[in-house]
């Protein structure tokens, strides 16, 4: 399995202010669905952060997102390991296939692949 990118997720109601703040550091908006906005470095596009008010289709807001090339394999591995699946594997309307899993420290990880 290949990890394509890792993105911290910042929970915030101050989306516009966050865009302006991180813009000062050189990040630009590359996606905005209203409830989640992703900012990236123009010179290194996989250097990203996501700002989220709350997750639209999951029971919790994740702490970090990890994009992989084979999300089905990642899901199988996590289930076989006995890790707590917080949100089951599913296709989302905005073009990702994802699941949430809890890491040993209690953080929620959004594991995804673009379809």
C-alpha cells in the first residue's frame, strides 16, 4: 500500500479567517465543500491541511486524513488488526472512498482514496 499524502484536519468555525491565516504562510484553497476546505502549497501540492466545521456524513470529525492508493486493503488490515473502526468503509458523494479508524492514542484517522 502506498501513502499518497497525510493531512492534519483543523476543526474550526472560522473558515474564512483560517483561509486568510494559512494564506499568509503560502497555502492556497484547492477544495471547498462548505463544511470542509483544503489548502495546499502551490509548489508542493501534497503539503496540505483541511479545515472542517464538522464532518458531513460521519459521526465524528477526524483528527488527520491519510490518503492511500488502496483503501480497501487498508480497511482489511485495520479490521484484521482489531483496530476500532469508527466509521465504516463507504463511497462518499464527493468522490472519495473512506473509513475512520481510532489510533492507539485515541485520535480518529480518516483513511481515504479518491475514486
